């Protein structure tokens, strides 16, 4: 299964989700996943994840090194089995970009952990606590996503 995580600039939420899901999938023995992350904008293309995101991830044992931002492209709808938006705005942007093509592949990442809400708020312009909240939500979403994959709910 091929999973693509989507946020605004691909320097905070989506690369963190990619790294957390990768670590949790490895721990669960799920070796048949291909993961990547993108941003809906091209403002940070080629940049590594935000230093605050890297620190928050490292504090919990996740490695964001080697990741670099790229922008969502129209061909991504064809290349990925599931495109997981960090918030409703990203989901709407993907629906506009892809039109009616592949909309069944577009979902909110947090829909797998509804008790935590349906979005991962952007911590970029806020205080350090926003990155702690981001980590809490992404870990909960990743656990629920991995459980859904293990139950065979995603293909």
C-alpha cells in the first residue's frame, strides 16, 4: 500500500506523520508500505522539516532526517493508494486539484482516530506547545491507521 501525507508546506505535520507511521509500521512488521509526504504549496520545496518539528519528533524517538519538502502534483492522485490530509483545507485543495478523479483515495488522516478530532492543527506560527499537540495527534492517528491496515480495512 502506498500512503501520501499532505499538509501545507511539507515541513511540519506531513513529514512528521510520514516518520511516525514509518516507525510504527516497522514496529508492527508491516513491510509492504510505501510512504511519502508533500505540501499543497511550494514555499518550502527542497527544505528539511522545520527544526521545531524535528526536535519534537526526536524527543519521542522519531527520525525526520533525510526528508525534504516537495509539492503535491496532479499525478500524485494516480501514484498513491491513499492521500491523507492533515486538515479539511488540504482535503478541499486535493479535491479541487484532482477533480472527480481518485476522490475515493482522499481522506483526513485523523478520521482513523475520531476521538482525537478530525484535524492536526498547524503549529508553524504558534508556540512550542503546538508541536507537542501535533505529536500527540499524529501518534494517535498513526496508531489508528496502522490498526486499520492490520485489520485489512484499507486494502
